[in-house]
C-alpha cells in the first residue's frame, strides 16, 4: 500500500520564493502502479479499485514497468469536472464499469511521480519529480495528463478566481525543494469554501428516508474521519463533539438511503441522543463503521453543517 501525501488547509494564498501552485481537481485520489505483471489502481485508503476504471488501467499500460503515479481521477462533463459522475464510475460493478468507460470516460490528473522504471523518486525534490512527470506523460496524451503548475503567485491567484467554473475547487501549494511527504500533511491547499470531510456516526429518520446525519468533524478540514476512527467507530480525540447536520437535500438523502440499504442498514440498535441546533435533544440510530461525507461549514456552529455528498468507502 502506498501512503499518499496529504495537504493542510490554509485560508489565504501562500506567497514567497520556492513555491509551486497546482489546481486542485474535484475527483477521487488515485495511485496508479504499473508493474511488470500489469496495472494496479489504488484508492487513498489502500483499496484496489482497478476494476472500476478499466479505461485508465488500459492507458496506464503505456507506462514503463516499475512506475507509480499519484493524482486524481475525474470525469469531465459539459466543460467541467463532475464529482457525481466520478462517484458513479467508482461504484460500478466490473461489468458495468466497462460500459461506463465508454459513456463516461475517466481522466487522470497526475500531480506526482513516486517511482519511475523501478527508481524510487520520493526523496527527490518536487521540482525534479515534476519535470520527470511532464516528460513521461506529455508524449502519451489523454487520459493520463500532468496537472498544470506555475511558480507565479499572480497566475495562481487568477486560477483560483477563474477555474471554479471548470469544476476546480482550489489550489494545492508545494515547495520546489520538497521531498514527497509520504503519509504527512506536507502540502497546503486553498479551497473556495470551508468544506471538509466528516464521519457519519448516526442518522435521524429511517433507513429508507434519513432526515439528517449525526456528524463528527475533523479539526483541520483534511483527512478521512471514517478511516481515522478507531475500530469501534469512535473518532480520535482531535475531533469535535457530535452535531446534527441540516436536513438532507433530496439528492443527498437518496445517496445516504442507498448506502444504508445496501449495507443492511449499517445500524447500531443502541443509537443515542444528540443536541440539534434549534431543536434540542433528538434520538438517532448509530452507524458502524462510520460513513464519510463532505460538508460545508459556517464559521461557527450556526447554522449546522450542510451535507454536500457521500464519499465512497474507498
């Protein structure tokens, strides 16, 4: 399993010598490994998801054996990336994935090369890895492409203001001399909204019609709370106390209901009670292991977080 680099959230654009800026694509993190035997696609969690993206696996066979890339899988639709379509691809069975690869082809936005032809590059400076990545992928063309990069903060600021129309959710900032920060928050990210992942430890309503989710938010807006939770589903100490989301929008409610139903309800009959803003104590049914959702938060706890979408388990 490849432990990928992470990014810490910042609230304004870092500036200074020796920084590189990349657009942050709104997709799923994906490690591409080209081995002597074939191709393996690994999610951030370590789960192998090769069967979900046969089009990317086929394209990756052009890479030299012993090559590992880090990046995001995205699906373009109507001139912008569409996260819902990426989720659709990720959730497909192997047979369905072959059909979707034709109707909803995936693209791979590569932002790092960790190994090239058997040579481990993670200790090399980002600037050198970036040059090798470009030299490797540009001759191949889509669907494997290096993300854009600039060292000009003015251009990065322009990207930040203009690219959201294309589905780009912000910027990732890296140091040119930096080695690959395996498993650490060694990069920085600037997003347009205060979105973060949250662990779902329960829900109100029923499995067929969940009304709101009981959430535990991570402290810095990065990471995967469901993966970081302990085996009993209890979050680490860095997380806040549970809170209740806003009422679920229809589309999100359908997503959550499908996940709950598909996992036999995922319910912990014990459940519990939690304080909902403006309502008071409400009963909820527990979820174990936790789901992960992306939420939009206000600067405080008023209003409650809005659930934007369900993160796939991988």
